[in-house]
């Protein structure tokens, strides 16, 4: 299978998307990979697989690569003798953060009818926003970490007990996130968060809470990963967290009992189906007094969470053959015809 | 001001988008209009203002018009001597239903950095879906008509008293909507609705309820329309409802007291700001025992609800100068540089 890795984007996570994309070379070994880079100005480039090193991008060398135009059905290189389509079977959306996770890439792929692996528009818009993620989970009967929502121009007080964690609603990773241990420090944390977003959620900071990650997708059947208990640090800073994006070796399964594993899997399935069909996503759960609470959705996890799957590459192939189809809408101008005949114009 | 009217789309409301677009000629008299048509295959065409008659589209004549490509900054006609940009100041998104209201057009315009009047991606994704509209309104403290949510593969029973109204969650207008007067008729109504969508909402059918429409936008100040009490019919079928899309003459203001008008306006503002900045939208409210309940959001109302405004064209000009700006993200490869120097490669 020929897989086009779409990466980069106008995103705070542009650089780690490059890291994720490079990692795919080690992970998707049987596939032929085509690399489609979205630079910071949102121009598309076709990058040779051999050139896939971080320096190619940081040095600006990529600008000598072939520039592409997205049109109906795919990406095209314009040349002296017309337009030549880049050949591939499917796009794998690996743009983390803005553009990739906020629904723009999903919209572009759907509009131009390019087959793609990624959350679709609604799934993106809801999961890119931590507040809407809460609404979604609650509506599906999945419990969430308690929260309060503050707006840039609104009140700056909370009723939660300290310590709390302050998060901008629309950013991935830990950007703009602060743990606040006492009331006096709230204002500064809000200033930081409001630098990045007009909305923040404040949650209790659950010290020592157990965290478990579950990734998966639905092909013709459910394909769920092992459950991982991620490495424990208070919270990971940008750099540490993003060494994650180059992970390609298998991890150990968390030692939890079957009942808890089943609860985690059921929560994942409720969130995934049907909204996230067509994607491989990861949910991060907290477990508190036997309750499974959704912490975050990672709609496009670092290196696609490949390290959690036994059989990642074959799964991607199966998913490529089981994508949700957009409904075909017939447009036959019957309404306009009927008006025209009523007016005697037909 | 030069305004590009973007209309058509792969949508059940394709034809009435054409009607809306033609109406703009009568409404935006001082502006220079450029017509950008999205045909059912999602190809873009530049349509001459003189050719803006419904038959131009129903006959397929538009296919002789200049085909356009969307690229960074705008729409381009490709010719023998390179690519020529279509000149305009702003796009007015007039695609009703899919493509226009579901976030695709907003995504395309944002990605390619074309200034546009329309709800942005999140506002689109939430208001295109009647279930998510409920979540949104409730989270903002705006009451909604009570509802139950049913999924295609889930249970088919409800607890609401009859009569009820069954609506597919993702379609505009009255497509797939049925009033159900008794239990025995529910199954058939659900079959109809599930033809169009995998999710439906069921609401009490509120006979004789008062309905009021409020449109508006925020430029540098609030610009709210008059409140209209729309023409009362049980519910409007597709054809009748869509004669609405050619409306261009002013309507009478509803005779309501100041307190109620104020409640309606406050509810509108809560929903609009900040999510719908950059758009002119319309909210349809029910009033029941002095309570104002949101019935529906019309993110791109028929003919832009121009008939509700005193000063529609000037308002559009002011809005064009007060659009929300996408945050500029600096990408300087500092992360990759720091990894490279750690590895001794820099």
C-alpha cells in the first residue's frame, strides 16, 4: 500500500509533527511512503523519503522540493507540461494541533474527495476543544474529570479546591498549562493560559491519580491496543513529552485487573463509535476510586501511538479499506425546474 | 467593496443556495459582486453577474464558465499565460447545508487565508448538528426545547408525550422531519429520519407555540436585527420554506413587549459571542410561559436574513472590517535546533 504521510502545519506542534512523520519510516516498513509537508505558510511540498531528516526542514532546504497544489482527488505538481498527480492510496493525517486536529485537514480531504485516515470534521472540532470534549463525553455517558470553564473577559474565581490545573481549551500537549497550588497563584496561571486561548478549563489537580492510555480504531472489527500506564511525572514539559513522538518500540501492558481493563475499553468504544470512525485515536483516562474518568482525547496521538499495537501496519491497511463514506447527494435541479415550469419558462 | 458570493455546494440545499445568491444582487446594490459557484462535483466556477439566473445552473451552461482553483490567498483561473487571481475584498459564504454550514468552507477559507464572512469551524460543527447545538446552548445558560437523542442502531422508544417532532440532527430546513401524533407512527418517522442521518432528536411538538427570529452580528458594536414572528404554518415544507430564500423586502417587527425582546436579544448574544464572530446568523426561539427557548440556529440563514435589517449592506461592509483574526503561530525550529545541538550536529 502507498501511504501519503501529511505532516507539519501551521501549529505549535509543527516540529513534533516532523518527528512523528520521521518515526513512520521505522514503523510502516512494508508500505511505500510518500511524504507531503505543510510548511508554516501552509504551502504543500513533496518531500523525498531520503530527505526525511529534521534538518531538511529547520534549514529551509525543503523549499527546493516540488511544490504541490491540492485539487479534486489529490495533490498535483504543476510543471511545464501540465499537472501531474502524486500517486498514493491513502493520506495519513499526522499534523498535530492546529490544522490537523481542528478539522481543517479533515475538511480539505473531504471537500477534495481524497481518502484519508484521521478524525472527521465533527470529531476534530469536538476533541480539539477540551470543553467540548467534556460535553461530548458526558452526553455519551462517559465520566470526565470535574471542571470549571472560565472565559477571557469573564470572572476569575473558581469554586474548586486547590491544587488545580489550568488548561487553555484548544491546545494539545502541555502548552499554557499550569498547576496552581494556592489561590494567590491563580491569576498568573490564567494570564498564561489566556495568552494562548480565550477559554480555559480548570480541573482539580489529582495528585497520585492512576493514568491509563487506550488507543484503537474500528476496521471491520474493533482493534484496541494494549492499555498503557504512562511514565509518571507531575506533568511533562514540552520537550520531554515530545520525545514521545519518536517512540517506535513496544511498551509493557499495564498490570490491571480484567474488570478495570473492560471499563476502560468500554469507555473508549463509547467515545470512538461512530464519531471517530476513520481514525486511530488515543484516550487518556484517570482512575479514581474505581471510576474511569476521561482526561483527554488525543485525536492524532504522537507517532500514531504505534507502540501500543501488536500489528500497527496491518491495522492501518485494514483501516484504509474501512473508511466512513460521505453520503452521495443527488442534485438534479428538480426544485428550480418546478419553479421554472410554474412560471411558464420551462 | 468587492464581495465574492460563494454558493452552491454538495448539499441538499444546493438549489436554494442559488436562489439566495441571486437575491444578493437586489440586496447588495452598492457593492461590486463576484459570483463563485461550487457545483455538485465541488468544482469552482467564476459566474458572470449577468448570467446569474437559475437556468444557467439547471441547464449545465455554467460549465462553460471559467473554472477556478483555490490556492493560498484566493481563487485563481489557470490559463495559457499562468494563473490569474480573481479580485475581491471578501468572500460571503452563502452555501446552505453541507459544505457551507458543516465547517468545510470555513476550513478552506482559513487554511488558504482568504477573508470570509461565515461562522468559523467550531461554530459550524456545533450548529450544523442539532444535538451539539443543545449542548452548546445549555453550556451558555440558554434554555432549549426539551429533547431525546436516538441513534440508528439504538433503542427506538421515547419517554416524551405525543405529539412529538422527529428531526435528523445534521440537516437544515425540514428535510426528513416528521410530526408524530401517536406512538404507532414513531417507527415510520424514525425510518424516514434515519434515511438522512444516523442520529435524530425527538422534541415535543409544541402546538401554537410563539416563534420569534432574531438575526445579527457583532462588528465593532452589536448589530441586532428586528425580531420577526415568522409566518405561522404547522411546519413549512421544502418548497414553501425556500421561497424564503428569495426574500428581499423588509418585514414587520413582532409586537412584543420590551422585556421579552430583551430576553430574546440576550439569548442571541450569549450564543453569538464569541463563537459566531465573523458571521451573520439567525436564532429561532420559542416562547413558552415567558421562557425563551432556543429552537434552532441558522448559521447561514436564507438570503442572509437581509430582510430583517435596516441597513444590511452597510452592516456587511462593517463586518468585513471586523473579522476575527487567526492567531499567528511562530515556527522557528527551536526545538529541532536544540535536539540537533544536543546531538552535536548543529
